[in-house]
C-alpha cells in the first residue's frame, strides 16, 4: 500500500530505516556501559547547557569602575600646575554672544541682578535711552549739518531752491573726494597746522573748510563818508568774525566761477566748476588770492587812520 508522501509505501520506509540503524547487540551495550563513568543518580539524558549573551566574556566586557575621588593628601601632594590644568580642563568654554548693543545691555542687566543692584538706580528715571543733549546758546534742533556745509549751501541757493543747492553741494563734495590730491604752492600756503595735501581727498569736508578759511580775509575796510575832509571817505580796518570771513570768501569764489567759460552742459556743470575753483584755491592758482592780498594791503595802509580825530571815540 502506498501513501501520498512516499511512492514506495510505508513498508519500504520502515525497511530503509531498519537497514541504516546499527544493530543493538548485547556486546555493544556492554561496551557503552564500560565507557561511561559511573555516577550516582546520573541522568539518562546528556544535558548540554546553552551559552547565552550574558556568559559571553569575549564579546561583552563590563566597563571599568570609575576612579575614586582624590583625597586631601593626594591633592596636597599634586603639583600646582597639574591641579590648574585639571581645573582648566573641567571648565566649560564661555558662551559667546553676538556683539550688538542689545546683548551688551542684557548682559549688564544680568550682572546687576546677580550683584543685587537696582536695574534702574542710575538716575535715568527708567528711560530706555539716554536723555538728549540740550541745545546750546544760539543753536537749534534743526542744525543737523556742519556749519560750513550749511552756510555754503545757503550761499549757493538761488531763487529759494534749497533742494537744488543741496544737490550741488553733494556733487561738490563728491568731486573733491574723487579728484587727485592737490599740490600746495609754497608761495600761498594754507592755514598752519593743516594736514598733508595727500590726505585732503579722504575728508572732503575738511578739504572745503580749509580752502575757504585759507583764502578768507582777516579784516574788512569800513569807509566813513566825509570824515577825511573835503567830502573824502575815511577808510578804517575792522576785524571780522569767522562766519563773516567765510561768507566773503565764498562770495569771491562764486564770482570767479561765474566769470569762467562753460566747458559743457548739464546740471552738474556748476558744481564741477565750483569744485575746480576750490582745488585752484588750495593749489594757489585762483585769482581769489589776489583779492585777499589787495584787501590786506589796503587794511595795512589804513591802520594810520585809527588815530584820526573822526575815528577816535566812535563805536567799532
């Protein structure tokens, strides 16, 4: 009879299994008994223990125990350099903040709070920012520009067009900044204490101020009508303030600019001609120096008139 699993039938399988098994004879059984050691209460089955991960010494090692803390005697015997090195090694790097004023104010507030100080105890009245400075005598809050720039801009203004004058002023300063360094003439030097000529384009505002102050007259001639006798005017020299001196110098420069021939067209033409005249003043090539020398010559000759009876006792 055959089965579905084996085509030969169950008898064939049984015969095969019997044939492949060694015969258990009495002699073999006696030999196996002699080979086994005699043990009392021995189990008929051979127990093979399974090796787990916990028993695997080569693949899993226990971490070494942490070293004990050093005692006071060891610390005393340890050299100072080693102790300091260990302390520096244990110290954490300080946290770096962005270098802006908000972080600086926050850190200052934290330091005050840690020291137990009052955050608003500096007399500022709890203000976030400092109090604004009070304007001085003769100053206004609208004075945002340099006094020389403001004065020259107002002198450049024509027909009340302030925006046009401000645009020309910016073009003048840009020309002075981008032009090559001037060559100062030793015959017509600038004011004493002025920086070298090679450094003037780096500061166009100083460039303009130095040119105007160097060519500005020190005195002006005031005429007293009929004081010299015979209907002649009596000329008297009179010192001038800084603002008045600059006004006369800018007026002379404007007169020289208007007498020049136009070299082109465009809105920047006037600003370029004014800046070129300023450079000519610094280099000593401008005719404004001759006008200044003429005023000083007349003022030097008119010093004798200060002792004239018509000039004595008059308010200066």
